[in-house]
């Protein structure tokens, strides 16, 4: 036995088998091969990556639509328990319960902002819609605060325009005295 050497077996059959299993799993679940750790010799383009994920994104959108309806029912059930009523009584109130889900395509902030900019250029009145802010990822609380900040800035600009040339120095003026002076016409 002195001159006999053992040769290392090849891992390639095992790798090929694992790749085959991953491909079968990918085909059944719409999960792209790259997400399963299968590395390709030729890197995919951004468009190819998006195309590979599109079937999964559509599936997630459909699931979100179904789950949204189910979650609305769960919310009504929870409300009925909280208020000591029945589900039927809560459903009869016709409350508007709309579960919200993030975009399952999970675009980057830059990609989403670019898409929304193109939407606003095509349909300008979208710029006045809260939907735009929702699509950019702002929460309901953030949207409310943004609207409040915008309204405050608009009010300041209107007051500044109304008092220009009156001699009232807005940053130092007593608001009540400034309003009284404007109404009396003394300034």
C-alpha cells in the first residue's frame, strides 16, 4: 500500500444537483435564482434582475390585496371586542378601514422619487395629492406634519405680503398689535 494515493472526488456533481434543485424551487415559487444564492458566470443587467423579480412582485401585490381585506375584517373584530359589541354591529357602521402596504417591488428612494416626478410631469395635479407623499414613503403622521408646515409657511407669506409697506416689522411685532394696526388702518 505504500505507493497508492487517494484522489479527491469532484464537487461538480453535487453543485449541479443543488443548482437543479434551486432552479426547480425558483420555478415553483417565482423566487429568482440569484436570491437563492445561485451565482451566474454572466452578471445580470438591472432590467434582467427586475424582470426576474416581476412575477414574485405581482404575486406579492395580489397577496397584499387579499390580506388587506382580511386585515380589515380582523380590525373590525378587534374593535368589536374593544367596544363590547358584535362584529355585525361594527360592520353595520360602515367604517372605512384601508390597510396600507409598501410597494412589494421595493424600489430605491431615488427610483421612486424619479418615477413620481415623471407622474407629476404627466399629471400635474398629482402634486397636490397625499397619494404622492404616500408613494414617496411618508407615513400618515409625517404627511399631516408636512401639510401643517406648508400651511404655516403659506400663512406667513400671506401676512408678509399683506403687511409689506406698512412699516410693521413682522419678526418683532406683537401679533395682536400688528393685527389691530392693520385693521385700524393706523399704519
